[in-house]
C-alpha cells in the first residue's frame, strides 16, 4: 500500500483518509436467500448468502449480531464444490454497535473433504481441517472515512482473532 495510508487514530470524530487508494480489480457482491447459494441446504441456520466472485458465504443476521456460519464453493481449487460449516459461528459484529462497544466470541469448525487427486505429485485421498478461534472486538473510533469515490460516516472496529488450526491429509 501507499506509505501515506495508515489505519488512523482511535477516538471520537476522527477523519480516516483513504483517498490515495487505487482500484486494481473489481469484485461484486450479491445477496440472496441461502437456498439460492451453492450447497445452501447445508446452512439451514442462516438467513442470508453473500456471493462474491466464486465463493458463497453464509450468515445469520438478527437485531443483535451478524454471525458467519461458513462458506461453500470450490474451496480446494480442485473443481469440486465443498462446504465449510462452523459448529459454532464467528460473530462479526454485534448490534447496536457504538463507540467503545466490545465483545469476545468463540467459534470453531471441524470439516472433512474428499479430495481424490494429485497434489504436488502425491495422491491425496481426503483432507480434514479444524479451527478453534476466539474473536475480540472493540469499536475504538468513529468519524468519517474518505475513499477515492466518496466520504462516509463510519465506525472503526479493531478485531483480534486468535486462531488454532490444523490440517490433515490422508495420502
């Protein structure tokens, strides 16, 4: 990034200036019911699906929080659609969020995927991926954020994610 671009200060009524950013690629998001997304039936606990490029991300949104339940698509880049479903969702933000709102949240998943292909010359039968997380969030600033396109009112969310993850392959 451009050295002049910094995350800015914490505090009230701060002007965050990201006007020096340059657009290098385009990506669009569409939102739908989970049943319209790839493998949406594996996410019955969700009420919104976000489609971005080739990925489908599943969320449950309510008056109190936005929770991430997982993703689906060609996760292993092997031409097969798979779903990664959290057993305990990751809270992204709580509502209402105001200056100094804080939360801590555990999340986890433990998934297995059939692979059935060569990876760097080694035949891989299947994979297992497990992750245990703790997210700590603090709304530590508010003000305006200026981008090359416009200026917006904003909250600044400082997120610390502690993660323990493991991947196994049956070869």
